């Protein structure tokens, strides 16, 4: 097979995957890093891992990968710090940083150490600031407690002295008035803040633990307080607990610790309290100034990092990818060269060689890298070069299975058949215009949207924008054929061919209509809509059309299996798979399709159900009024005989021929390899039993299953295409219900408010049901018709994708 398109820009061919070859590169160690870097820029080699038996820690460049991983961790730390600081995300720059990896490692380490130190100092200062702020609140509130208590005591004492009465505490005997100072009971107190939501429980626990031998005073703080421990804003209460005894003090301290209450010492002297408040306020002012200066310094540092962040990030990721690739290479016995193997497109030979020569020159190496093509029977990867238009269609196919190397690609036909089958189910040119306007937004703004991070659903919609565009265009086309615009018919191409026999016939029936003009030139005549005959007429039309489309697409699939057999020189599949399959399918359902076309052309009233059923039950009976052409009875007998013959034709010969082929080639397992291109094709398609023990029973059972699957599938797959008719009918009827029962009903009330409400309901129902749910439903059904009914006729889909080593595929998101 010749190379398709030589040079840097060969013509794109989606029918077969690109011709691939296994290449070997022998690169001197001094130029290996630069060579892999240039090949990563090129992105046309998928390297094989020649050190698969080694663990990641045993490989040559494990230390370098560890260094790159550490630098990536530091960069992630910088990104988190920038996000916390509210700095905008750094812009992606295409310029390369003029710095070596070693210098970058040192610089990142210094920046990380400086930033960690700034953060640690800032955290300490902020904690001290928060503690002083709480301390100031405690001093203020506790001062209020003591001031009010002192005022009450002085007032009580003044009242007692004015009355001249003895206090109840006055001792009865004069000797009791002079007590031992060592036996006097001294009250202690503890002040602090407790979270407001815990204050009630805090009070109850204190009362129970001390059996009521404490006096608690609380005051609410009007504004939220920043907790020194967590840094969160918390609503708190200031408390003062008065107690007696050391045991009570120990209990209170434990309870404060359990409830997260911050304790602060407070002097009962009001003068000293005022002095402390003044000192704390001064320290708060100083700390605020210091913290602000630290934040400015931190912001400047992060700004400096952000200016070069993406360049550093890209450099680290590239270096890590290069060393990962170098670890896949093996070192030759001289320890002076690295040996690489990988798959590359045939057309890329010149580009790969140029990259290797450039690496040799730029690294000042004395020895050039060696490029050579290896011959192998190994299955090459599958590589289709797609553009932004064809990528989405190829992904639809790849979601089912990646094509085997150079087998016929259904993606070529999917570009047309997928949106067309969707449109058959979604046919309404009004809804099609809505879809086209929606996808036009994505297409017009694709440059801007492609650089933004979209949500999951929006990302999928944007990726399939060209699929949706074709779906919309085909929906407009089929909508014009069905003559439906939001279920309303229009005389777009000509006036209706039918007129009323008299003014009395306008009662939604075709009985009173006569054909007065030529046939409506394009699509369904608008006179059919709204009549009693509309549903039977459209049912018959769409059902027969579904069968025709289904048989045509299944025949296309079988024909593609013939092209696969011819391309891979597999004569057994040509004679004992393609020919009996095409005969069986067309003997039954191809014949049915011809009968449908004949009935349309002749206007016959033959019952095709009766014809097909009695073709099997009573093939020799006369057809009577169901005869559509002369010789139909004999034709049906011949087709029935061919259908029966094709079943053993598919089943029996192939296993025996494979057995004979295996026996004939059993001694040739070590024959000389063929030419490079032929060896790749034979390697991709040689029978899996060529190097294994041939199990005839296994092959025969496999062929039996394949035959039964095709015979039953021919019936079930044809019936499956009737979903085109069912969904088209459902879409049309839903659209008609929304129009008649919502819009027309609201219009009939002659009320502006009701009309506005009706329009809003109609728009919501149309968008939500017809443009979203029905679109998704038709999309999934079209997907099933392609995956099951079409692709199973020829598509094996057991290949694997070509994933080249390319810097353009580096994911910029966090790993």
C-alpha cells in the first residue's frame, strides 16, 4: 500500500487510519533530553515502555522525576496562596522562561521558604492581635462588672450609716469583732470569653460542678469576635466567675478548657484596669500596622510569583514528562546511548529525523541519533487526524470502540447519517431553527469559549457544536418535507394541490377535497394537516420510510464489510460472509423495500403485511389482489430459497476453511518477514489462531453464534429502525398538542393576561420538552441505530488509540 500524502501536511483521510510503523531511535545520552523535548513539541511518536519490568524507583531518572514532583508541589502551594489572597489566575504565556531547571529549583525553594516564613509570622501576629482584641473586650466588660458592684456597695453602706441601724453582720460580742486574719475567706475570680451558643450549657455545668458555690456574671459582645485559635468570626459573651477555694478554681479551669473559653487575667482595681485598656489599645495599633505591612509584602511577593507562574509550571510539567519518557527508554550495554521504540505515522519520518538532527546539533553531540524502521507483526495503534469539525463525530464512533488498525471507519458516514437519522425523528423546521440559533452562539464565540473552563454539560455541548449544527440543518430539511413549523403547515413552495368541492367541506376532512392543481412540489401537502386522514397517512409514510432508510443503512454496513475483506485480502470473509449476508438481507427486507417503492409508484392497494407473512407461510398460493407485478410469485420463491441457502452458506464453510488454512500454514510460523507495509497489515489482521492451538469446536461455535446473531438481527434490526417512525410521530403530536391546547386555547379567550400566560407556558414547554428532552431522546436513539444496527455489520472496534508523546496534550489542571 502506498503512502497517502507525503510531506508535512498530507491530505486527511478518515476512511482508513494513518499508516503506522514501529521505529527505533538510538540516541546518545548527551542529546537524549533535548531529542525527547523536540519530539514532544512534534507530538508524532508513541513511545513503548522498554522497562516495564522495573518499578518506578529502579529507573534511571527516578531522582529527576522526584525533583520535578517536588517543584510541582511548591507551585501548587503558590497557586493555593494566590487563590487565598484573591489574586486573579495567572495568564497563560507562550514565552519560554530563560532559566535552567537547577536555577528554578533553587528559586522555588527560596520563594517557598520566604512565603512560609511570612505566613508563619503573619499567623503569629494575627493571633496576638485577636488575643489582645479579646483581652480589651474583657477589660471593658469586666470593668463594668466591678464598677457597678462597687457603686451598689457604696450606696448600700451610705444607706446603713444614715439609718444608724446595726448591720446584720455586726458581731453580737465584741470579742468576735476581732477575728484571725488567717481564717478570713478570700474570693477569687476568673474572666474570659465563651461562645454565645455554648453560654447556657457553660452556666449549667458550672452550677452543677460546684454545687452552686459560684457566682457567674455574663455580658454579650455586640459584634462578632475573631477567635484566636481558629481565626473564624464567632459571637461570644464576656464572663466573670467568682468562687472560693482552690478545688473550685481547678474545676472551673477544666470546664473553661472543655467549652473553648479563652481566659484573661483582670485586675479588680478600676484604675489599673483603665491603665491596662490604654496599653492594650496602643499595642493593638502597633500590631495592626505591622500586620498591614506584612500583608503588603506578601501580596507583592505573590504578585511577583504570579507573573511567571504559568511559565514555571509549564516548564516543570514539560521536564517531568520528558523524564517520564526517558525512563521508558533502555540503556545499551555501552551506557552511552538510549534506545527508544515507538509507533509513528509513516508520513512523519522526515519530521522525526529533522527533530533528531536538530537535537544533535543543539546539544553539540559528536554522534548523531540513529533512526530505523522495525518490522513487526504487532498490531499498530489507530490514528485518525481530525479537525474541530470531524472530532466530535469520530468521538461518537470511538465511544463504541476504537477502530482496528486501518479497518473501514464508520465516522466518515456518521458525519451525514447521524444528523440525518436524528432529523427524521426531530423533523420540524421551526425547532430546527431554534437549535441552529443555539449552536450558532457556540460556533461564533468558539475562540473565547475554548479558552474558558465550562461546566460538564456545557463542555459536552460546546464540544459537539458542529454535530448539533448539522442536526439542526437536517431538522430544517426534514421539517420542510413534513411541512411542520411548530406543527403548523405553510404553503411555502406552492399552493396546495387540493381545493374544497364547495364551501361546506371545511370540516377537517379530505372527503370533500378535489385535486385542482399539480402535486405539491416539495414535501407533504399542507392540506393533509388537521384532517381526519392525517394520522393514517403520515403513519404509513413514515413507517415505510423508516424501513427504506434502515435497509439502506444496513446494506451500507454489509458493503463496508466487503471493502474490509478486500483491503485485508481476506477472501474467506468475502465469499462466506459478505455474499450470504447481502443475499439474506435483500432476499427479505430488500424485497420489502422494492415492494414499498412499487406500491408508491403504482398507487396499488396491496397489503404488504399479507404479502410478507404468506411469503413464508404459503409461498405457493396465489397472491390475488396483493400482486404488484407479474412474476411476483416466482420471484418470491427464488428469494425465499436464496434466503434459506445463505444460512448454511454463512455457517458451514468458514470453520472448515480456517482449519485447512491453519494446517497449511502451521509450519510457516517462523517464515521470513514480509515487506514492512504488508507485515503491518498481516500483523493487524492475522488470524488469532495462527500462533495458538487451533480449536475447531471453538471456531465452529463462534461462527454458529455469529450466524444466528445475523439472521435474528436482520429481523430485529429492521424492526428497530421503526423507532424513526415512532419518535417522529411522538414529536409531531407533542408539538401539535402544545400549539392547539396551550397557544390556540389562550388566544381564544381574548384576554391579554391569559394570552401572555399561555405564550410563557408554550415557550417553556417547547424549550423544556421539545428542544431539550426530545433532542436528547432523538440523539440517543440515533446513537443506538449507529452503534448496534449499522456498525455491527462490519465494525470490529478492537483497536487502541494512538497517544503520542506531545506537550500540547499536557493537562494544566492539578494532577
